[in-house]
């Protein structure tokens, strides 16, 4: 997950105070933060240090990241006039620091680098709500109250997302992940009507590059059959659905990613070990499993616990 390094003391020493957006704009800092979990844990891939709102921030919509809160905008999206604040993304001009970070990471890494972007729905929710939300009331009001404007907004964000992902692949990313983090706030019918076509367009555009494509959302257990059809090669699963149940919902021909509950990492090692082994045993040795957390690492987690989890997964073998 993107937050892999934020529990590390070396991460906190480097980041210090200030917005994550400021750190992302410094390739030397972003490269180092991307590499820190690889050095510490020896995991099988690195994930780019960035954020899902970087592209809309870069085109000037007015999104910032408040420490302890998340993405916020002082002037949320309200009308067709606000579409003018979402011009097309030119990565070489708007986000050159991201591309420099990707290139620098690829030079340093011996494992693949995963690039990423935010799903159009999740990014739209931040722009409309003005910040994180529990109900997504304003977002759904726009969906159902002005579907034409909703479609226009999603088309703009889809184009921005595609350009961001393609630029990361061109710079050297070996795979990409689309974080539609808050899609779980939608019913299956809402997702199919208002989100599916745009996520599908993103994955179709990236397909031409040939790199593996991962899709992930939180609370999306009821959406997994649809998420499996949207065009990704790998479907991420949070901790709310057992991994074997999730695999059945996802169907054949897809890899599955997940799904240890990050909150239990503060518990006893015996309980953590039991949960890790349960996930691995539920997979049963079937191919196409990326062991991962069911969401991001929290800052309070002991780095040594994560190291033990990685070692346990690497050493696991199915008894035959």
C-alpha cells in the first residue's frame, strides 16, 4: 500500500513538518521515501511515493492536503463553471517531479515499481465534498440531481487519470494501481451506473502499455464482481471479506490482492501470525495472490512487526 513507509522513523525524520504535496514535489525526497520500505522490509515491489490528488492539485483546482485531515478544497465543485478549473493534464509540464521520481526510483530499484492514481469517483468526491466525508451526500446529490454535469466531471477526471498513469508507465513504472478508495460508499447499481464506465476507460487506456493493472477500494465487498469486470488484472480486497470468498466473487482469470487488517498489527504477535497464516491457507496455494494489507499502514505500527509479517509470508509453504 502507498503508506508502506510512514511508520518508519527514517520516514518521519525526512518528512518532518509540512504538506505531503511539498515532499512529493522534491524528487530526491520522494525517491528516498519510496526506497525506505524496500531497504527495511525486502518486499517484492515498491510503490511510488505520491498522492491521488497530485494531478488535480497540479492543474490548479485548488486542492491541498491538511495534515491529520486529508485532501481539502476551499472552493468545492458546484457547477459547470468549475469544469474550467479541470484542464487537461500535461505530465511533463504539470507533474515533472513525479516523472523524475519514477525515473530515479527505477534506476535504484532491483524490484518493480508500482505507479498509481486515484479513481475518478474518489477524486471527484474530494472535489465535491471539499474534504473527506462519511455520507458522500453532496457527491450523490450531484450524481442523481444533475447526471449531465456528473458525466462531464467524470470525463475530465478520467482524462487526467489516464494521462497521469500513462506518463508513469512511460517513465518506467512496471505496474499501476487505481485507488478508488471510497467506491465502497456506493451500491452496486450506483457503481455500475455512475462509476464503472469511467474506471473501465482508464483500464482500457492503460491496457495498451502491457503493464499489469491493479484495482482497489475500501468496503467494496459487494462490488467485487463489478470491479472484476472493469478491466484490471488484479483486484484488491480489504479485510472485511475473507480472501477465499472474495476470490469467488472476483471469478477466474484475475489475481487477488490482500487482505490483512492493518489495525491488528498493534496486537500480539501470536494473533497477527494466526491472521496472516489464515489468509495464506485460504488461498490454498492457488496462483495469482499478492499478499498485502487490506488498507494502508498506520503511523503507530512497529516497523519490526511489519518485517516479521513479510518474513512469514516469504517463508510460507503449502504442505502437500
